[in-house]
C-alpha cells in the first residue's frame, strides 16, 4: 500500500524530469496539498448535503485533481519556466522554497493547520481472510483507484495525441516544436498530470491512514523522488516499479531485520545509494549518450 | 528558526485581542506604565512541525501570562516578548537559544516542549547565564544531568510518570504483557527505558520493543510484529501525531490490545484526529487537571476570553506558570539574569495554578502528582472520574482479555 502511494508521487517526478529535465522538489508538498484539497472538498460536500460516499469521493477526487493540477502548472510557471536558462541548482532552490511556502501556508492559513486532521472514512469497511492474511475491502479499493490512475496516465501518454506531444518534448524539445508541438502547452499539461497524480496519492493516503498532516509531504517528496531515481528518471513504468520497491524494502526491513523498524529508512535509502552507484540510470532508465 | 512574534507585532496583536477580551494590554500602558522599565522575556517552543499544536498552546499561555501581568498596575516593569520557534529540532533550538540569550534585553526564557530541544540547549543557556525555565520537556537529564543554576523545570520528569503508568497498568488494571513502540528521539527512547524498568519491577513482561522514526507514516510492519506476540497492551512512547497513527492503524490491522501512551499524546488533537479510535486510550500527565485546581478554572476562562485560535493543550498551564514564576522573580530581584536565575532555583512553595511549585537542588519541580487519563467520548477524562473506573464501561484491553 505504501509502495502504491510512493509510485503515484514518483510518476510526477519522472514526468517533470522527462519533459523539462528538472527535479521539482515541491512535488511532495503538492501531494500534501492534494490531501488537504480533498479534505476541504469533502467537508464542503458534507455541508452541502452531498453525503453519499461514492459521489462525494468522486467529486473530491475531481476537485482536488483540478485545483492541485492547476497549482502545479502555476508552480511550473513561477519557479521552473523563468529559470529555464539558469543553472539547475536555481530551479532546485526555487522549488524547494516553494515547497516550504506551501507547507507553512497550510500551517498558518488552514484552520488549526498545525494539527493532524482526521480524514473521513468513505471506503467500504470490513474484509476477509485469504491464506491467513487479513485483506480489507478498503485496501482493495485504494489499490484499484491507484491502478486506475496509473493505467489512465499510461493510456494518456502512449495512446493519445497529447501523450505523443509529451513524449516528443521529452525526447527533443526543439524537434518537437519544429513538428508543430506547442511546447508551453505540453509542459503545462505535464505538470497538470503529475500534480493531479500527487493529488490522488494525497487523498488515498488520507483514506488509508485516516489522517493527514501538513508535514506529510516532506518524507513523501524525498521518497517519491528516490523511487523515481531507482526506477529510472524519465521512465513512467520505472517510477511505478521504484515506488513499489521502495515501499517493499521499507516494510520488509522493519518486519524481518532485528530492530529493523529503527533502520527501515536507513536500509531503504542505502538501496537507493546502491542503485545510484551500480546503475545510475535506474532499473528501467535509458543510458544517455551525448553527441559532441 | 523563525521569530514569529516580536514586541511590536505582539503589541498590535494584543491590542486587537484585548479589545475583544476587555483586557488592558501591553500595547496600552497608562501614564505610570509609560515610565516603567521594559523587560524582555523569551518563549521558545515548537510553533511549526508535527508538534506545533502543543507549542502554540504553550506560546498562547505564555502570552496570556504576560498580558495579565502588564495589565496589573502595581508591577515594576513592562514585559515584552520574543517568541521563537524551535521546530522540535535540536539544531534549530540551539539557534533560537543563541538568538534569545545573546540579546542582553532578554532577561529570562520559558523554553522548550520537546525533550530533544531542551537537552540540546542546556549548555547554551548556561554559557550565556540566561535563566531558562522548561515548560514541557520531560527527559530527566534536562535538570538532573548537570548543576547549572540557569536551568529549572516547572513540569515533572518521565521517571515519575512511567512509575505511575507501569504500576497502574500492571497492578491496578492487571495487564501482564506489553509490546513497546517508541520514537527514536531521546524522548521516546528514555520513556521506553523507564517504562520497561517499572513494568518489570511491577511484575509485567515486555515482549517486544521497537523504535520507529519520528513522523513515520506507516506502522503496519511494527504492529504486525507486535500482533504476532499477542501482547495485552501496545504502549507508545512518542508524541501526538505518531500516537494517532499507531492507534488508528492498530484498529485497521485488528490488533486486539489495550493502547497506552505517555504525556506526549495527551492532547485534544489526539482525540479529534483519532476520532472513535481514541476511545479507551490511556495517557499520563504530571500535575492535576487544570480545571480541578483553584486557579485552573480562572486560567481556562482567561484563555478562552483572550480568543486564541488554538487550545492550551496539556502543557499550556505549565508555560503559563513558568512565565509567572519568571516575572515574579524579576519583580523581586530586578531584571538581572544572575539574580533571577538564583532566585528561581530557590523557588519554594510557590502558589500557582498547577499547585505548589517547589524546586529541588537541580531546579526540578518535585511534582507530587501524576494524573491518569482515559479517552472517553472524545475527551480526556481523569481516570477516577471516568465511566471506565466506575465500571460502567470496560477498557478495550480488558474486554479483549475476557474474550
């Protein structure tokens, strides 16, 4: 379950890197914002009397994806595009700063933003046992939603004109422009999709853990980026694989190694380091050959 | 580390709040007030980050004490405040402590909710000679690990707290087996150490101890391991946000055990966030409940009147008392750091809203009482007043034992 959420965040990182060669370090806080946007939408829908869980949840997902997706586009226009010709370090600093601004803004402006917030439980309760393992309907629903999101992104990128434009820009922005691809529009679209996926991950996190907190994006961002790096920055399937692998390593190290719960992050990030040393391009990343 | 309030900002904000509350505030001294010498006090606590709710409650309580003091006509000094955020992080806390202590205008400080920050800054205050009264951190070494005259603590330590918590769980409630999860900060580790010690002394058995990083999101692996050991109690040594996650995930994973925490989870936020999962949770806090003390009702009313956005939380009254003790000392010996530190260290039988405060030779308040709380219908209820104690309801852990 952990891996699924990491995967959704990691896909955003990998899309941004693929298209613009940037590491968007406020993406973790965009994920947090997605959870808060979803919570606000659910509270609003509850107040308006739209209480049917399925309807409320669908509308909350739609609202959160829209708001957070547009904010992602705004973040790109404010912190990434103006620095396109600067050193990558400037973009890194700008996006890190934006993340801090988002985090502190939620703390200050969201009602009692310092506190963890209970997230409404709208997924079916109960479950069943399969081979001694307790399986909850809620977990199955979360997996299904995450899978649906990933399949949709795959279809968008690989089977639509829009996706072809994204792939073209990722491959060679100048050539793509010469072929009539609207570069700015494609970049906006990529940030909308990536941020929308983070919004979905945020709501799923709320549904799974029953609470959200304004600091949740800090570790979410670092892990999401690491997962994307393990999988191979720029490769969507790699990001998904990286997310699942990271979650699995964390859980297994906590469960199987003596005192492992203290070292779960140490083990997981050691694996990241190992990958960066042994296979810097990640599991599914392509080797880049630079022509001179 | 950020300065969130400064004297000028505070004055303006206080004016607005005071107008609503009908209190005469720092920003509007009378004729006599205008001639008073100004003394600056520092407040340091976690105003951002995972434990911000406790820090904000402490800050508000500190500001309330200063507002009330400035409104008195007979005081010798006018008090200004410097509020600093330690983010519950040692490095940030040291920066905040350096900022406060290097300002000669700051005579004393009401400092730190988190043990990791309080222990990290002890030497900073000592080197600067600035009196610092801890208002929330419970690690024993903060007062017992040195002989610095500058450091005092108005709240109790985790030693007394765990003694009571372990004896209550083993001897009163009859639980025998425990699985411990704690955060890996000094706070969590030390709590686990003392709790283990007292549980074993009381005749209980610790089946498993697991450390987890502070602000960890997922406890499925730790709880699954604990579940396999079939403990009667899952004990958590850490703060509210993580405590909420452990309890909520316990229920989701079907861990049928009593949940018990430390003073770190005794906050309104725990009940609000964990919602129905909070029911039957046990927590222990030093001192008697604020509303049960002679001055407690007045404090809660004044706090409500002042219109603060955030609740005072469990340790707000301690910050309020610390501010008052510091101001009492300044009124008596003048705004001199060394004299104030010496005066505070000798505090005996001070009458406060948390009861009489008396420091031992280490500057540690010898709090005689540890209160036991149980979460009942979304509120922390003193164990003795609860329906669990009267037998009307049964604690989840006892119910599971019977099944």
